[in-house]
């Protein structure tokens, strides 16, 4: 999960070029107004209703996305944006795909609008969140990487639930934000994290004892205090290589919040030997 700068795309110029084709002229006013409304309400689905184009008209607009999504065009550049350390939507370490914040099935008028196009991981694009984009109350909607600034700091952690030998994992909102923001984050986490998240976290958690053993290779017996310090370094590394709200950072944050999990990690690390660097060369 990331906060992103707006794409450097001249949407008005692009729309103006499209509207030169006479077949689009009947939609001109409604289409331009839709773009303005999107900016005014920050893409909030609770405050912006679909224009309501007839299905044949909507399909033409969705087809525009397909025709303009080549790698070399502006949509392709959003998809392959460099420098992303995690998926801006779910926080996974994967990128390289593109997601419509408001789905083009319901909002075809935003099929090619740059501020509705978010670089994302393949899972988010293929439908991890399905057709859901808002809940039952206005605070229940997805975080918008361009407009919402909540994810500028840590907003969640992964709670590790016993038995730790075969744990379950739960995404939990960090305390601190006002209730409306906590509700929004909770909705986002509940609907954006799919099967791949749980598989990845289970694998990552299983690797933590070895990471701690390697970090503390000169310590004959690893205690909980040393483990906690090493986990702090692991958290810092996860933020540096991913993001403050990436999966790795959220897992470290969750482990550090529970003394029982720290004790389990320390006990497991003591059963292991440091990985020889020579074996990796």
C-alpha cells in the first residue's frame, strides 16, 4: 500500500483528441463533467455516481482502454512505472499490472482516466477485490493511492495467531487514526488481501527464525531481548526494500507486538545454525 503522485498524463488533451471523432460527440459534456467530478470528490464512490451510459456506449469506452493500453502509451507507462517497492493497493512485493480504482464495468467513463488507473500486482488486477469497491457506509471504501494520504505512515500489522507451529494470520488496523479512517483501513484490508497474501505470509513467517539466527550468528544463546532488537532491524529492512505498509513490514510489526511470538521465534532460532556465507557463493 502506497501513496502515489498523480500520473503525468494530459487527460484533457487526450479526451479532446478522442472527441474529434464524431461518434463520441454525444458524450462530450457528460464525459468532461465526469472527469471534473472525479477530481472534486477524490474518486470517492460514495460521492460520484456512474454517468449511466447505455451498455453499447459503455462498451465502446471500455474498448478504448484495450486499444490504448499498449506498453508504449501513457496507460502502459502507468502500468510499468518504475521505482515501486510494492503494490500500491495491497502491499504485495509484486507489481507490473494495472487496476481500475473504480471498476470500468460500472464506471466506463473512467476507463482511460489516469487518476483512476493504479499500478498494481496481478492479483489485484485479476480480481482479488472482485467487484467490491465500497461497503455499507461512506467510511467503507478502498484507500485511493492518489488521493488518500492515510498510508503515508504505518497503518496495519499482521497478527500471528497460535498455535505458532501452524499459525493463522490476521490483518489488523493499528490504533491511532480517527474511527472513520480505521473503518476505511479495515474495509480495505478485509477486501484487498486474498489467498496469495496468506500463502506469502505463512512462508515469510517460517523464514524468520533463520533470519534471526543469521543476524545473531555470534550469540551462542539467543534470548527474547536480542530477538526483539534483531526483529527491529528486520522491520527496518522490510520497509527499506518494500514499504512501511508492505507485507513484510506488517508481519514484522505484528511479531514485535506480541511477546509470545517473539519468544517462539527466539526458541526456534536457537535450534538452528547460522547460514554459512560460503554456501551462498
